[in-house]
C-alpha cells in the first residue's frame, strides 16, 4: 500500500516539476512573441507616419506654392512645425 502511494507521489512530483519547466518555456515564448509584435507595430507606425507626412506635404506644398500669401502657406509652415518641432509627430514615432 505504501509502495503504491510512494509511486503515485513520485509521479505527481515529476508532473509538477515538468509542468513548472513547461510553463517557464511558454512564458518565455510569449514574451518573445510580444517583443516581435511590438517591433512589427513600431515598423508599421513608422510607415504610416511616412505616408501621412508625404500626403500632407503633397497637399500643402501645392497649395502654398499656388497661393504664397494665404492661409495655405501658414498651414504649411505650421505643418513643418508639427513634423520637425518639439511637440510634433517626430516624438510619437521615435
């Protein structure tokens, strides 16, 4: 009777040890997956930032050259401040 109980306890102890090591491996894999996901999102954010910047420049540069002394020129100047200033999009995508 004691022998069977010892075998059962031994088998349960092995399962506990193996379960702990397996969960550690799973946690490490999850962390690595999250790091890869964050890296993908960062790259995607940089691409979207570049597209937004190109579209905005295309829109405002054309208008600012056609109407040099109007609101378009002021908007283009303020747009440059957003992209290259201290409070603009450049801080978002660092």
